[in-house]
């Protein structure tokens, strides 16, 4: 069961990036307005992206992966002939 988002929710991820010589965790913020914020722990600058854009990108990546698998399968079948 999911709940409706009424206020921003922040979570620290296990993903780590190097920034200015330090390893920093990625902080994700979900905003009720339909945006996701990403920033590195200990920094102030946040990158935001609409949730709709993230979803569309994820679907495109999945479709490209499936298409590549089908292409590899077809090429393997052709090489057997």
C-alpha cells in the first residue's frame, strides 16, 4: 500500500560519488509537486528532475535493452545457418 506524498521526503542512498576529493553519498528528495531532487551529502546544490521524465527514461532504457536482446538472439540464429 502506498501513501500520498504531502511533504518532501529525504533519504540517503548507498550510492557514493567522489566530489572535490571526498566520497559523498547521494541524497534523494521526493517532492509532492512531482519532482525528484538529487544532491551529494554535504553540498547545497540540488539537481531536480520531473518524476515523469525519470519514468519515461526508465521505460526507454528497458525497451532498448529488450531490443538489443532480441537483436542478439536473431544474429545468433542467423549465424547457426
